C-alpha cells in the first residue's frame, strides 16, 4: 500500500485511534498479530497479519465496518475505485522459525 506525500502522521494517528468495531471485525474474521511497517523513501506500507483462514479473512472485506474504514482512509492513500487500498501481495523469499 502507498501513502500520499505528507500523510505519515495522519495515517499513524488514525491507526492509533482504530475504531473498536474495526478491531472486533479483524478478530472476528480470523486476524491477529497485525503489524504495519512504513518505508519513508517510497511511502510504501507493508502489512503483516496472521489469519486463521484465507476465505474467512477475505469475507471481512465485504463488511460494512471495513468499507467504512476504507472510505475513511481514502483521502490519505492510494485506493482502488471501491476505496480499498491499492495493494500488492509480496512473495515470500525466505522464512526461518
């Protein structure tokens, strides 16, 4: 995902006040241990989340609270026509437990 220039503080502030309903949706749809990293040079955000089930997690995208969050964030980051964040899945190149 990518922020618009100058929106770093606003993005962090909004996430520090993440709505309780959004937290509940993330957990209800199998998400946990969620971290988002930021690359200052490219304005790129890298999100890592553990999920229980890919289909269950994907279903969370269609919830009313998730759509409301996307709309809320659309003014500070690149989005698709439905206001979902423009995102590219990364390919795992190495893992060590």
